[in-house]
């Protein structure tokens, strides 16, 4: 996907590289001939996750049942809007910070005849670019976990026939919002 994970870097936290491979002395760039599910070399090829996914898998705390239900609904609605190319509705589910940042990060230079770029215009353009892929992703989307901190969180996603992914969340006024254009692969 051309823009998977776009924009998440603006708010992404380094988490001091809580990387299990760094602590165990293993190198994730070794020349071992084992490819795991996220196509790197650091884990058991039969495992769903590997040690370099630690910073997301152990981030914060697991969501309560109610939180998980709310985040799952949010993510499903977001993917539905994205798959239908509905940038306006997708932007309503984004954090206010990201909905402003997406314009600067991915918007074109303003053209007098087009007027001012908005989150809805930019998001619609991004979604249109990957519409076929978004429809496939939406049809097989499963939320397999939710990890939450006080302000940031991650929804862990699974799609048929693909490595697991995650999407960044941000709490605003006691509600979770999407804080990235789309998901990103687990490292």
C-alpha cells in the first residue's frame, strides 16, 4: 500500500526502543535464512509476532472489554469510510491534530482554481489512490488486540494473507481517535 502508516510518524513515540532483540543480543539484520511473517529475520517463522514487535505488543496496557469494543467500532467505521473514498467522514474519526497535519503532510500546494485543501479533500485523494486494496482490507479486517497508554494507543490489526499491522490512536476529550492515515506493518 502506497501510503500505509502515513502521518503516524508525526506523533509516533520512540519508546526507548524496548526491543527484545536489542536486549537478547540478536541482530534483526542477521543473515539467518529464516523469514518470519513480517519478512524480516528476527523470529520464529511459525509465530504470529516476533521480538521486534515488542514496543507495540507491550505498550501501555491491554484495553478493557468496553475500550476494545469502542476502538474496534472506530477502526471498522474508519476502514469503511476509507474503502468508500469518504474522506469527510474518515476525517471526523481522526484526531484533530492529525486531521490538520494530513493537509500539510499530504496535500498539494494550493491552486487558486481548486481553493483551499482540507482534510476531507486530501484523505479522499489518498483513499482513491489505494481504493482496491482498501476494499480487500476492509473485507478481512480483524482487530486482534488494543493496547492503550494515557494518551496514545494502538489497535493491532489482522488481514487475510498479510502480515499483522497496527494503527495509531490518540485520546481526545476521553474518546479515542485515529491518528494516522492508515495502518502500518509491525516491524
